[in-house]
DNA sequence: TTTCTTGCAAAAGCTTTGCACACCG
DNA sequence: CGGTGTGCAAAGCTTTTGCAAGAAA
C-alpha cells in the first residue's frame, strides 16, 4: 500500500475510527490531484464520478487527513483552505505567482537553519513554519 | 504630522477620497494599539469611546489602510484578518506561540537574501513574502 | 448491535454589499 | 450642490454542526 494510505489507515485504526467507502474515494482522488487543492475544488472533482458525495464529508475528511498527518492545511490568503499531501520527508516552502496563481515549491536548508537560529535566539521551540514568496513567475513577468 | 498619517491623507487626496471624522478616529486608534489586531478587536476598542461607529466602517477603513500602504493584512490561520501598521522601512517576520498566542517580530537580512536567491533561481520577481515560525515561546515551553 | 459516518440542511463566523441618509469639499 | 462615506441590516462565502438514516466492526 502507498505509504500515505497506510499511514492513514493506521491512524484510523488507532483512533477507533472506521474505514469507509467515502474516505477511500476521497483519499484516492486527493492523492491523484495536483497539490494545493481547495476543499471546493476537490469536492467538484469528486462529484463528477461520485455525485452522491456530500460537501460536508469532504470537509470532514480533509480535516481528518490533516489530523492524521498525511496532509497539511495551507492558507494562501484567498479565503480558502487548501490541502497538500505530506511527503513526511522534507518540508518545503512556496513561490506563489500573484498574476496567474501558479504555485511552485522549493526547499532551502540554509534558510531552515537560519530560522532555527532565530528561534533559538528568542527562546522559541519551533514546531512548524510557513514561508511564502509572492510575486510574478517567469512567464508573467515577461510581458 | 506622523508620517503614516501624512501618507494616508496624501493617498486620500490623490484618489479624490475624503477625510472624515471616522477615518481619523480609526487611524488614531489603530496607530495607538498593539500591532496584529483583528478587525473585530479594533472595532470593540473603538466602540468604547465611539459607540456610534459601525462595524462595516471599520472593515472598509482597514481595507483602505491596506490599499494606501500604511497597513498590511495578515492571516495567521485563525479565521480572522489582522492588520499591522507599515513601518515602510524594513519588513519583518513573525514568531507565533501556539500555546499563548504571543506574536514576536523579527527580521533577518540573511534569510531575506537567501529568499531573493531562491526566487532568482526560479525566475520569480518577488514583491513580498511571508515567513512565520510557529511553536512554543520561552514561557510556554518552560512547563 | 453498537458505534461511527454520511448527507442534507441549517447554523455559524467573518466579511462584503445595498441603501437611504449624512457629510466633505 | 455632487459625489463620497456612514450605519444598519441583509446577503455572501467558507466552514462547521445537528440529526436521522446508513454503514462498518
């Protein structure tokens, strides 16, 4: 089984929750889709194949993904919550194009290291961070 | 006049907008308050001295502050928009305590420099960024 | 059977908008 | 005056919740 799927089903078992048809469907679709989908986008995709699925179920299930650690919530400033599947390996940050909405991921250990240093200076114990760079992507800045 | 006040009144003049009693009151209070206030918090404070002021006016005025460049919108993940007055000088980032909600500001030019470098690598032209470190502050991690 | 889930609709938060009146320039 | 701004209430959006029926263990 894919590691994230196993992770999730372990989480359910451990919490005494149930594996349901909907949760399987939603997880499959979630993993198949581009990252950073909003709940609504995912819901709309799901509806095409599974018209009976409920809006609330998608919301609840995505929150469950986040709790279980297989996905992370993101807020990019439009009013919507977006979700990204966890690689469980390295964390990554985002470049967001303010013109076309493109989202690129990057990772830079040097930045992470400096963050740790800053946190230490202030006596903070960091559990997570968020770094987003907003601007124009290569395409959009051409014009 | 305080620089931000002047900035704002210039913006109003340039856009053909009007200086009103409410805008003055809200700006004064905004500048006097701790940073990172949510619209509601500011509204509640204003109400004490000016009970007739409307919720919508506070919302509209804060948006106006943001447009004029004298304030910036922040989203820290609770559903509320918070505003911070612009120093117009250096940008700063945030350390957010997930236990007590404390927000510390910091700034590290080395991190900024690395961000620029990352952006360049991807062909991005950065206009702004957001860096938040979440964890426990010194006090809360003692226990 | 017992407990957890679902789908629906209603409710809840935060934010925006329509409108009539008031105010600024 | 003419166009903006205000306050109120209503509407909008996204997200959450209550509940009866349905499904998993």
